């Protein structure tokens, strides 16, 4: 498999997981300011996913991989259980920071694994932007801890 396709698939899985997680907690948030923050974070993930899709077309006629049904269900269930008694901004922010940190780890791993590979410059830029966006998201969400 083309390494560009693999990297784009992994970025898109992370972006769709981020969008899913935000949608799973969105109705639990009562604070309108925090909802606006989540709207902004969702748009950032959506933008990354759209960039992946546009670039993916150069390498494959398929769609980029996204969150599979099992992972989506497990994420939803985990969020439901962890917010059953506590739906505060602090708790929701904590859950999102934890998930975002996992995305950062995967993104940095991809950067490190592909330092010397012939990744297309656009793919490398999307990867770098994805990691930077998630690092920025953690800083934004930390204000609500």
C-alpha cells in the first residue's frame, strides 16, 4: 500500500474520531461558551478530514478510512458511562483532552515513522497541521479543566 494512503487513512481516522467524540458530548454541555469552543474544534477536525479526502483522490478511488463501527460504539459507550454522574465542563474537557492526546501520540508516531519516507509534501503538511491542531486543541480545552 502506498505510504501516502496509509498516512492519510490514519489522519482521517483520528479526525473522524475527534468529530465523533465532540458529537457524543455536545448535548451534555449546558454552557454556551463551551459549546462554541466545541463547534470550533469540530470545524478544525472537519477541515482536516476534507483536506484528507481531497488529497486521497490522487492515490485511490476509495474513500479514506474513518472510525469503524466498533470503535465508534466503544467511544460512545465510554463517554456515556464516564458522564453519567458528571456532565460538567471539567469532566467533558478531561475526556476530550485524553482522546486528543491519543491522537497527538499517533500523529507524532506517524511523523517519526515517515521522516525519511517519500511522503508527498501535501500529505506531510496535512499530517503536521493535524498534530499542531490537536496540540492547540489541548491548550484550548485545558482552560475548562
